[in-house]
C-alpha cells in the first residue's frame, strides 16, 4: 500500500504545547488519533496530558497490527483502551468523565477488502477509480444539543451521546466500522478534524479535498485550511480557531 502522511501542530501553538494528533502506519494499516484538549479550568482527574494518552493508545495498538492479528479492529481498540486505563488507574481518577480522550480512525488492508473503524470526528474518505466518493464518519459529537462543558461531560461515552477513546473499553464497540472491496477503491484519505474542516467547516466538497491531496499534495491542503481559519470570523464556528492537522493519503 502506498502511504503518504503529514501531521502538523496548530499554527498558534507555542512551546511547550505539542501536537496532540498522532499518525502511525505500517505496510497494511493506518491509525490516526486526535487528542481532545480539555477546556481551561476543567479538572480531568488525570495527572497525564492528552498527548500522553494518545501515545499510550498508539503503543498498545501497534503490536497487534504489526503482527497482523486477525482480531476485529474494534477488539484491538477495546484492548488498547483497557490497557491504557490499567496503566494509570492507580494514579488517576479514571471514572472522571473529563479524563483525557482521543478520536480514532483506523484502516487495515486485506487481500480482497479494506476494513475501517471511525470513532468520533476523524473521518475516512474513499474514492473509486470511477470517481464515486464514500465518507465513513461519526458525527455524534455534532448532535450534542448544546456545546457547554456540562452538556459534553454528561453525554461523553454515554448512550444517546457521543463516544471517544478514553477510559471506557465499550466505546470501541460504538465506533463506525465496515469493509469495502479493495477493487472498488482508488484512493483513501484519513483525516483529523483539523484537516477535514476544509469540507465540514468551510464548504468545499470531499471531491475538492481529494483533488487537492492527489494533485497539490498534503501540505497544500493544510495550508488552505489554515488560510480559511485565519480569515474566518470566530462567531461563525464552534470550537478552536486553529487545530492540529493530520492527513494520510493511501492507494491500496
């Protein structure tokens, strides 16, 4: 599988702030994680940073993917969440709903099909050789009735709310999963919302996004997103003005 990837911290980040996205790939898999930054003043009950959680999830997911485990992707993610929860249960309040969390987007190439898993807002986009585009996404965070600290806390990893990788292994089984015939895919993009906002916030099409990636390259997509971020009025969107941006482009 041909793989190109890019992961950049938000342009307004200053040291010691770090990129809270993480991308890792292998010969037949891609994993993209996007750590969720807690609002200022919120007590997560955890002594660790979001970047720590993201790195720990990656550390747990890598071995079974590299060893070509046949377990479903949801099982691999549930096992990773369980292991990370165990690793800091003795020092942190892992029952706190504001514990550090992450989105997850995974794909795995098989001889005749491609598996995908999407948990929270890091979509996977495929295009066939005929030009048909399919988006695998999890938009439940966008359905939260009001985006306050209290509302998000109440609905995080709860039925009727939204799900993220944090301290609840059952979240893995709430992910959007499926398979696509390998022969039906020409190109795949895996993105954090810092890159997918090119479509989701700024109104371009997924075809536009894939054209930028395949014609102008990954850095150009991120540059265009940040140009939009710079020009946008803060009242026109929810959340951070800038975000870490990660994108992986694959040809199976």
